C-alpha cells in the first residue's frame, strides 16, 4: 500500500508545482507576481510577458543565489532576497532568465518577452466600441488589432485609436474583419432635357438703274454672324426682279462667212445684244427662318457594391483621340469615354446608415472646341471632336431607403447678332430692309435622383430576366401574321411570371 501511495504523492506534488508557477494577475489583468514551487524536483520552465517600463515579482520556495539574464538591456533582475527577485522591463524585445541555488542547481528558467502595455487601449476599445469584439495585442513594438467589428466605420475608429496610442500609424496592424459583407444597391435616375431655338431674319436687295446716262447697280447680302449661313437656302420669299443686262449690255459675237468657188472667206463679224425682259429694276429677297430642337436623355442604372468598394456604370461609348506620333510618323491613339456615366463608393457606417460618395456625368460629342490635326505627305488631316460635359460629384449620408436629388444643374445661353449696311440699318422703319438678325437660345437642365438600399443576395429561383419566355416565331407566323415573337399561353412552354421581388432583396 505504501508503494502505491508514493507515485500518487509525487504526481500530486508535480501538479501543485505546475499550478503554483502560473502567473497571478492583478486588477488590470497584467501578470505581476509569479509564484514557483520547486519541491517536485528538477527545474521549472515558464513563459512571461512583461509590459514595457513595468516590473514583475518572482517568488520561489527555495533559496536562489544567482540570477542570469541573457540580455540585461531588455530585462534587469534585482535580488531582493533569496526567495524574491524583481524583474524590470527596460526595452522591448525577447530574452530569458535562469535562477540557480547555492549548489549551482537550476531552479527556474523564464522566457521573457517585453511588449507595450495595451491594457488601457483594450479598455478604451471596449468602452468606445461596445458592439464590436476587438482584441488588442502587442508584437515587436507594433499594435495588432484582431476580431470583428460591425461596420467599416468602427474599423477605422479602432485603427485611429490604436495609431494615437502607438504614436505612429505605421505601427498599427489592422486585421479586423467586418461582421457580414454589407452590400448597397443604388437606384439612380439621370434625366436631362436640352432645348435649342434658332431664329434668322434677313432681307437682301438688288437694284439697277441709269442715272444721267450712267448705269448703276447696287445689292446687299447680309450674312448671319452666329450660324455663318442661312438655316435653309431653299426657304425665302422674293419680290420683284432686276436684270443688270438691261443697263450693262452684253452680247455675243457672230462671224458671217461666204463661200466662193468652194473656198470659205470671212466677210464680217456681227455683235448681237441679248434681250433682257424685266418688269422693274428692284429685287428683294426675305428669309425668315426658325428651328427648334429638343433632346431628352434618360438613364436608370441599378448598381450594387460591397461596402467600401466602387461600382461604375457607362451608357455611351468611346472615341479615338490621337496621343502622339512614333519615330516613323505613325499616330498612336487612346480612347475617351462619353455618354451617361456613374461611379459611387458606399460605406456602411452603422445599422441602416450609409455614407455615399457619388459622381455622375452626361457628356456628348460636339464640334465646339474641336481640334484639327494637320496631315502630312503620307497621312490625311483628322478632326478630333470635343466633349460637352455636365458633371456632378458629392458625398452624402442617408439611411437605407433614403433618397436625395442633385438638381438645378441648368445652363442657359442666349446669343444674338445683327449685321447690316452701315448707316442705313439704323433707320427707324426702312432700316429693317438693310439688316439681318441671327438669334440662338440653348437651354439644358440635368436632374439626378438617387436612392440607396441595404440589400442581401437572393436565390436564382427568385430572379427574372427580360428574355425569359421569349420564343422566336416561325417563318409563316412572321410572313403571314407579322409577328416578331411567338405568342402562347403560359403552360405551353412552362414559362411563369416572376413573383415578388426580383434581383437583390431589400432589407
């Protein structure tokens, strides 16, 4: 019986030594006192993490005579008594310490790591971010954040707090994960209306007369300064007619020949005037033209992006733009986008709150500001069109399902020019006969409405596409009935109407 109890007692003493060697934590959770029991025989090995510029107390149940620290610059050992030794953390890093008794036997070995004390930072994280689970640890003078947060905003806040604590943002390693991938769907409606009005009124006069036996002719042709030409040369009204040939005769020469003995000979040359039949000597042409144009642009994209990522949309195209020439004279080109474009980056701040950075633009090709590239002996000239752009950028915060509008993007341009005969055009009533008026009015208005939703993915069975159920008609149906698609009851092809919401499910 005594032989059986001896192994049990030895095992109990070994367990007690191991339990006694565990660090004891004080109120702030950091280990300060280490009690080590060595009755089980053999040296005890432990690991210890010390906060920088703080100390720990090692208490052993045997007298220690010598303490060896491999790197005294990191940890300094002060022997207060043979059974109580103070360890002072001097510098960040790793070292170890060995404790020996008077006979030279090893009592204890400690692997010591000195790091920054992040206890206060951990308490601050728990108080400022109560809904998150953030773990703060220190490694080689760096602060490591791990765990999960509820949003990207909380992750940024935690990183900012750690950067302030460390004194250098580069010493913060952010390994936080956002609990659940939050996705934002943006429903955008881009509407633009352009209205263009152009008016032209001009009178051209032509007259001829003989004054004192001297033939005189006069005419006016008033240009249109804005357009450069009439809107339509086929439109206009003419009153009267004049023929300058009646006052400035012109004729044709005829040579009269005779034949003598089969030999032709020139007798004389006769000049005949061409008659000009003209009821009067004054002619007037009036052009009164007006054109009205209306352009309507509409796009309704729906885009979905993960919080913090960017989504883009473009309904338009690209046109080539020369970028330079190589050594052989060949032109290299790049492509520029135009049309209706949208780009947005959502960030979910908290439950139901979305920070949205959005930019949208409407652009079109125009000849105003176009650039002409001169050609060479081997290449032809090229005209590069310019872009007329309406762009808006903003950052807003709104709840899920909230909407906002970017309105008031209006452009109103009015141009008017009068050309006429100097002096005569300024007469009160008759001056209208000697001048032309060119008028242009361009109006543009752009309105963008945006609605943001927090969404979650759905199943394929709940999705529908515009091509669902489309069947190409047969040749007889197209020729005889004029159908572009087949018509059938739902049961014929098993097509079913989409029920409920389609696409992403709005939360």
